[in-house]
């Protein structure tokens, strides 16, 4: 198992290198250079040229990439050309917000998706099954941007029971940073007021992001449950008189979970990209908004670092998914 | 049904919402924060707001139209040749940490800005070197310019005076304390930043500086705490205002949201004519835009009235030339171009007869994040399509476009942008946009070349009498409009959604009325 994890971790490295190179080339050949914008609105051509030289933008592209790589390996992602702040520090501040949001959405999508998918599969062609199918198709077809605004209008504006935006109310002191995840930090500091507010602020954005994933997981679970219910072992167990509930939960469900769990790994990537739009609507101060701003301003250091971090997290999440496969299916575990 | 849903939701979430902010003397400002907080590195509209509130300059713009008001300086003198300027500081001014603000700090601030060469330094660099700024005595600072430069005084509000000792204490590897100042503040302004709670582009808490040199006698109930808490998305921004989460939005409310805010209770829209002109640039060095008749054809093919009245619901003011209509130096009798398809066709035919290549597909670059650039480009596309000229819209970003403006070869055929108020002088617009010395910068991206105009603009720059300068700018304005160098569309009206609780707001185009020291909140 440990060897498997080590091997998979090593495999991530060339993937990250490729990702970084691709992003670097796209930025350099398609994005112009930030020197003119950075020089300010009354800059002279000489000033722009000087800034270009200071940033090393006059160097051959391969030299620029090599220099960046050397620093990145040491954990130095450079300084934002615009704010003069360390990009690593910015990411450290913003990443927990995105992770908290994405994991909350993943949890909602996984728990509810598997629950509804299983019921729909077990009670195939029932009213409940049709309802789940309609909801899942709708969930897949709904634009998260629109859904986010609808949730705001209903729950924040019309009924005023959930906050409109942000991670905490304006003026409320954030819990001291331990993990950067407000829910956990608030509990660790015994700040129940902050925990409750952080939870309330998390609900609408997390539900928005989870919608598409919930639909996907429900559909995959339903198909897998139907296939398992029709397999020989399930027929045998029902024939010898096991109650339906016992057939479904320990046996059918365990055999059906491999497919939806694989989806969870893939969905993580979709959730992070979805977070870009959702973070903007809910003013969620995460990496999504940071990345969009960096792209619009050609802030290369920031774009590259965020790409690298998201790529690395995506890789790690997929290793965790593979390990979960091993837990669900001992045959997979033996091959690890 | 509504009650049932309400009951269900309330049960699920146990209790209702908490108040978004304390109802006391605390203002929540929903406008954008600058990317970094160093006023000598970043210079844009959000930074103007941060600077106005946390820093002081030698002079400050107040009112609309803006007037230069002595601020840290109580007076200034200028030598007969217009090159040596001396500023006398007020006595007894202190920074937020209590240390005195002296001529040393002023000299250091200018030297720091000019040496780092970022932010607003471009307005000074052509005429001032860092070594030519010096302290005369504790309260007098002197500038020796390379040549006479009349707009020098107008650029003074651009430069924030920073606390020299504080920055030197936080300097690393000769960076002038820039890494530290990106997330901190070293000023003497009416409000001080709480650096402990500052989260970049997310939250900046500002506390009233009771010892500010200007005093607080003119505001009986000043705001004690300002929580600058930007809202990224327009729709959320307006909802936050309607809900009472913020007391003010940004100053660029879309026209459809203006109606929405105006219909709501407890909030209103402030409309103030600013000095920010919208332009469609034409690359005068590239065919067919190097042909005067073709440029006039394009100028007559744009539906100015349709754009201003229908798209923007008359919430802007038509501006027919390269100086905002509410600034001096504008010849009032110049009406500019209007939408006239017949005239446009005549000019296009004339251009074709002169050999202008009208067959190729032209490009107009828009800024993806700004709807108005798309809307105006589509109108022009439609107007030219009726004349048989094909135009393609190309999505881009500000960073790309300003970088492309570095040479005539890479500058797009056309692109859309605004020129805001960085300093209040025609030099900020016509001077830097059409003097060929500025080619290679985004402001001069039409690559317009006219020796007479160059001469007039340079002469205007060197004269000290405003009346003489106004004549020169007026003449240059006429010539540039006659040459149809660009398509000038409108001068912006700042549209800001504000709570009815805000009182005393004073608008100035520099900072768009976001100077908190004048404001108070009704109970």
C-alpha cells in the first residue's frame, strides 16, 4: 500500500511539470506581458522597458521557465507583479477558503447523491425514481451562476434566513488561523458564534457547487445499484430469504460504490473550476476569484502558482480515491 | 405557501440571520480595494480611494470640477523659468504612529516613487529626477525640474507622503519597504488601516485618526470605523446594498441596476459627472486607418445617440473630443461627429478612391470583463457592416491591450477603453494621448502624428498661464477632431448606489466621492 502511494505520488511530478510548462507557454505566447499595465497609467515607454527587464521578460523563454522552476521547487512562487506581495502567502490565505467550500460541496454531493441514487435504484421505475431522474437531469443542466443568484434571491433576500455573501459577517473577527478552515478553526478555538456564522455562510455556495455533482453521483449510483440488484449474488440472497434491506446495504451498496467514488475524484476538478463563478457571486474569498483577477491582469506568477497548487491537490485527491477503491474492493487492494 | 416555506427554512437553520454589521457609527463600503496597498507601486481608481483616506499629499483635489487645495503644503513658489518649485509644509503634522511629518519624509516619498519607477511615477519622470528633490529646511522641500512643466502642480495629489522611518525599519534587500507596505500603511491621513485584520482585496478596516491635521470641526458626527469590504459581482453588490449589508456600491452601476436601486426604499443612486472619457481608438499608422477619409467614415458610422440614449439610458454625457467637457481647454463650439450613414458612405467611397484597402476584415478589441466595450464595438460593427466594411470583435484583457500598444505593429486596428482622471489637467488627456512623444504607451495608442499638434501640446506644457495654455489646447483639440484621430463617445457620470443613511458625501472626480472624512451616518 505504501509503495503504491509513493509510486502514485512520484507519478504526479511529471504531470505537474507538464501542466506547468503548458500553462507557462500559453501565458507567454497568448497573454502579452504585464509590464505596460504594471508601469501605471502615465508610464513612459522607457519605464515600461525597464520593468520588462526587471521582471526578466526579455530573457529567452526557456531561461524564464527554468528560473521559475528552480524557485518553485524551493517553494518560492515569487512575488505578484501588481501587489508586490508574496504569491505563496496569498495562496496560503486563499486556498483554505476554496478547500472548505469544495470539500463541503463534495460532501453534500456524495452523501445525498449516493443516498438518492441508491433509493432510485432499489425502487426502480417508482415515482421516487422518476423524481430523482428529473432532478438529476435538471441539476446537470442548470448553470451554477444562475442557480447561485436564485438561491440568494430566495434565502437571503426574500426570507432573510441565510447570508448573501462572504465567509463571516462584516465586522466579525475571524477565528485564529490554525487550518484556515473557519469551521474547524472556530471549533478548535471554542468560538461557537464563529462556527455557526461560518456554517451559515457556507450553505448557499456549497449547495450551488454541489448541484451538478450530486446529479452525477445519483445517476451513477442508480445505474450501479440496478446492475448489482440484477446480479446473481443478489438474486441468491433474496432467494434464501434475506430481507431486502440487508441485501441492499451491506452487499449491493458496497458493490455499487466503486463507480460513484471514481466520480468523486473527477468531480473535484469540476468543483474547483465551478468555484471560480460561484466564489464571485457569493464573494467567497478563495483561489477562484484570485485566479480570475490574475488572468485578467496577466499576473504570471500568480496564475502559475495557482495552477500548480490546484493540479497537486487534484492529484492527491485522486490517490485518495484509488485508496478508497481498495477499501471497498479487496481485489483492488491486493493489486496495490 | 411562503409562510410554510419560511417555517421550514427557519426550522432547518434554527434561527434567523445575524445583523450584517453593527448599527453604530460604522460604514461598510462595497467598492473595490487596490491589489496592493503601496501607493508608490499601484496607481488606479481603487488606490485613489485608499490614498485619499489613509495618506496625505502636498495638494489635494476637492469639489467638482476639482480644485487644487493646499493640503500638507500651506503654500508654494515657482521660479521665473518655471523649473524650481518650493513647497512650504504646515507645522505640527504627525503620522499615524505619532512621529512628525517633515520635509525629509516628503523628499523621501518623491525619491522612493521616482527610483522605483512604478505607480504614478510616469507623470513626473519625464521632468524630474530623484536626486533633484531635496529638503531646504524641516518644513520646506524643493524640486528642480529638467524643464518648465506647467502640469507639475496638478500632479502633486498623485504622490502620497509616506513615513520614512517606518519604511526604513521595514526595508529588505533595498526594496524601500515595498514588500511590507503592500499589506500595511505608513501615512498620516484621516483614517488609519488596521493591518492585523487586513485581508488583500477582501477586507480593510479603517479607523478614524482623531489627530488628523485638518481637524474634524466641519463634521459633527464623523464615521469612526470604515469597513472596506468589496463585493465582486454586480448583482450581489446591488443585493447587498438593498439588504443593508453595505452602505455604498462601486461607482459604475450598470444602467439596468440604476432603475432597480432607484425603485427600492432606503437607498438611492448618486449621479455625478466625472472626468473619464470613453474612446474607440483607431491605429492611425495602419491601413486603412492611415487614411483621413476612412477615419471620418468610421466616425460617422457609430451611433452615438443610440449608444448613449438607448444602451446607457442617458446616464452619461456626450463628449465629442479628447478633453472631458467639464474641464478647461475645451472649445465649446466643436460638436464633433454624429451618426450619419450618408456622410459615412461618401467618406468611405472617397477613401476607396484613394486606394485605402477596405476589403480586409478589421479587428476591434474589447475588454471581456467590461460590457460597454462589447456593446459599443457591436454598434460600430453594425454601422460599418451597412457600408460593406467587415469588422471582427476580439476579446482581450487590459493587460494584453496595454502591452500590445507598445508598438504600432502590435496595436490593434481599433480598441475600446476609458481615460480616467489621474491628474486634473488637459495634459492627462489630450497631452499624453496625442503628443507623438508618448507613442508606445497605451494612452497614445492611436499613433497619431501631427507636427503642429505636437508643437502646441509641448508649448502648452511649458507655459504657466492657464489662459494661454487653454488657447493652445483648444487649437490642438480642433485639429485632432478635424483629423478624426479616434472616436470619442462620452464623459462618464459616476453612478453609485448609496444608503439614505449616508450624509455629507462630497464628490470629486479624483476618488469618485469616496473621501470618508466628510461623511456621517444618520441614525
